[in-house]
C-alpha cells in the first residue's frame, strides 16, 4: 500500500508541474490554433476506447480468483485470451482512427490549418493513443492483478514524465514542425510500452504458459462495461469536441483546455493519493472482510475532506494562477470557475464509490443510470453551448455528476455492498454546500486585499489563506459529523511514517 501511495503521488505531482510548464511553452511555439486541434484530437481519439468495451476491467475482475488460488494454467488461459482480444481491438481502432483523422479536419469550423497538416497531427496522436492497446495494456493489467499496481503506476508515470520532459527540452532549444515533435512522443510511448511488457514477464517469471487455451469468458461482460465506458468518455471527452464543432474559433477550445488540463491534473493527483492510501479496499470487499465498511467509510471521509480543500483552493486561486501562467486573455469568469471546481469534489469522491461498486461487479446494476447521465451531459452541453459557451458544457457535466452519478452510485453501494448499514445520504448535499460557502466567504473577506502585491506573492498568500481556512473549516465539519474522519487521518499519517 505504501509503495502505491508514494509512487502514485510522486509521479502525479511531478507530471502536474511538468505538464503546466509544457503547455505554456507549447502555446508559445505553436499558438492557440494548433493547441486547440491537439486537445480536440485527443478527446476525439479517446472515443476509440469504446471499441475496447471494458475488456480490460472484465479480464481484471476474472483474474483475481485464479491468482489467489495460484492456478496459473487458468491465469495463462485468461492472459492469452486477453492478448488476442486486444489484437482485435487494435485493428478496429486503427480503422476508426483513420476515419477520425480524415473527417475531423472537415467538420471543425476553424479552417486556419491546412487539411494535410491537420491530418498529419491527428495521425501522430492516433498512433500514440493506440500503441498501448497493441503492446502493453494486457501486461499492465496483469501487473495490477498480481498486486503490483505500483509497477503499473511507474510505467504510466514515466511515460508522461518522459513525454513532457522531451517536449520541454526540444521546444526550449528548437521549434521543430509539430508532426516531428509528435513523432518523437510516439517513440517514447513505444519505449514505455515495451518496458511494461518486460516488467510483466519478469514479475511472472515463467509462470505463464503460451500453449494454454485462450479464455474469452470475460468478454461476455463487455455489454455492461460498454455503458460505463460511454459515460466516462461523455464526461471527460465531449466538451472540447462540442466547443470545436459548435464555436467559430478553436481559441475557445484552447481556453477551456487550459483550465481543464489544470483541473484534470488536480483531480488525477487527488485520485491517485486516495487510491494509493486505500489500495486494498477492493480486495477487502471481494473477500468480505469484517472491517470492510469501516475502511470504506474512512475512504469516503478522507476523500470528502481532501477534495473539499482542493475545490476551495482552486476557486480562490485558479484565476490568479492562469494570469501568471498564460495571461489575462485566458481568464474565465466566476461561474465557470465554480463549475470547474465542482468537478474536483465529484470526481474524487465518486472514485471511492466506484471502488466499492466494481469490487462487487455491479456493472449491470449501474448500467441504466450510467447511460442516462451520459445523455443528460451531452444533451445539455449541446443545447447550452451556443448561449453560454464554456459555462454551458460545464453545466451539463455538473448536472450529470451531482444529480445522477453521485446519488445513484451512493444508493447502489449501500443497497448492494453494505445493505446492513445506515445510509448517510445527507452528506451528498452538505459537503458541496460547505465548499460553496467557505470559498465565497474567503473571496468576500479578501476582496482586493492582495491586488497591490507582486502576482507571485499574491498567489502564495491566496493559497496559504485558502488552505488554512478550508482545512480548519472542513476539518471541524468532518469531526462533528463523521466519526471515521480522525481514524482515516491517523491511517494516512501512519502510512507516511513507514
């Protein structure tokens, strides 16, 4: 558990800061239009994962039992089936990617870039995206199933670190054609994919048998898992596409992407800290351990506290950070900031619910409301983007998360995983309201108090003030309403001491 925590947190923080610097230098070299196309292309290509249809999660779910029984013949059969399934997925992805690369330059309203350049950029992005499916995704999940998640985290973290570091070094010394830079990124991805494969082979060290008959049983779960993939993509990969195809310029996409990259990195860092600190809860639920509910509540309690502080700090500080990072022309209004920050709390806390839900294999039971939240998100985004712009697409995401995803998953977990426990449904309402109240109070109290200072000192003061007030305010609330809070806090402290 400690290894998961430190590896996840360490790489998340490193890549957070490298990613921020990489975006700034990328914009300086290639401008808003190229960056907007790259960000939109990445989100469009993310829909290729629908072809995978949840195969990875299904195979992971089926691997736990034979591994716990040391039945490596069955593990080998599953792995061989996994590899063959991913080969089919890769072929279909390549065909679909060619279609995206061919059509997307035609449907984007901003025609500043030539068709050939847009096609080349999207092609490089496609290869970079598909390479792990072809080489390393099956080995990565084999490592996770073998309780070596920290090795998988090292590979994922190293891939991003090397890409960011390479881009920063090259763009500092040179301004190559964008397709050349992306080709170098592809080479880094291939290197880390091969490294993951080698690490998996070393971990299993002759236990896997190539002659074992491939087992494709997990693919039967793919229909239910497909709904969850669609939902994840709807929330994470539709906003840029809606903005790019329904706004007159890719500049709006770049502004949105700047905030989204920062918020996504914060969410990812928070999720990895939570996952690393509570890496065994899924196994506990699967084994029906007696203290499973207490561990789950500790996870929820710490997630609520941690995500609330992050959301408050972002509301108070993000616009000042954007001014320093990219300039005033990229700054959004208070409405967009609150909507963006609402996603921080929702995504981090939701991850805890999903850990419990997935450990029970409740993919079919959650399929219908997962589809509904996708439809609501996309529908509201398309309807509102013309009138509200970026706020419109964010509103669709927030409604989907707070009105459907959080309450429905919460109800399902208590009904199916912990049916004998009393639900604390009211915390679904009070915690978000507390975030709004504390952040609004801090902003009103500070006003223009720091405006005369140097921008960096101003930002530092805002961070210190918001962290202090949010930490105390949210801490008092958690201690008064949640008996598991102090227990979870001690668990984290003990983990850090090891």
